[in-house]
């Protein structure tokens, strides 16, 4: 019984350490899905009826959901994080996906950081609001 108890505690501790090491909000978790989303918005996708197409759609949905949420709550951001389209234009979802994905691709050293914070900062830098 003691071996079972000690084994259970060891398993819990090891599992806790593993969970702490893999942050589900890190950019490294979202990066593959943003690559899939970028491929879709650029028209790069396998045949529509293939398993690869279904996999790409499932994967892209993660990034699409996160970026859609960011854009839906963007009106509530502090002014330094606001995102403003240039006068007379709109920002397409494809542009948003490509800007965030390009940033992540060009800054692999930041993939351990929070994806949502990086995406907001990236979008605010791409489309700053005039003060």
C-alpha cells in the first residue's frame, strides 16, 4: 500500500511539473495552427475532400478562433494596444493572420511567450492608432 501511495504522489508531482512546462497559451502552441491558417488565406490547401484538408481546417481553427476573439474584444483594449485601420480602409482577417504568422516566423525566440499578448502587440504595431 505504501508503494502505491508513494507512486501516486510521484506521478502527481511529475505530471504537475510537465503541465507547468508546457504553457497552453504560449505562441509555440498556436504557431502551427497559424501556419495552417496562413496557408488557407493564401489559397494553399490540399484537395477539399482529402484527410489533409480536414486536418488543415481543424488546425487552422485554433489560430482563427484566437485571432477572432482578439479582434472582437479589441475595442476594449487600452489605447496603446488599439488597432486602427488607415483612413478609408479596412483590415481583412487574411491580413491579420498573415501579420501575426509572419511575426512569429521572424521571431522564433519569442515562441515561449503568451500568444495572445504577442498577437495584440504585433497587430497594434502593424496598425497603430494616431494619438
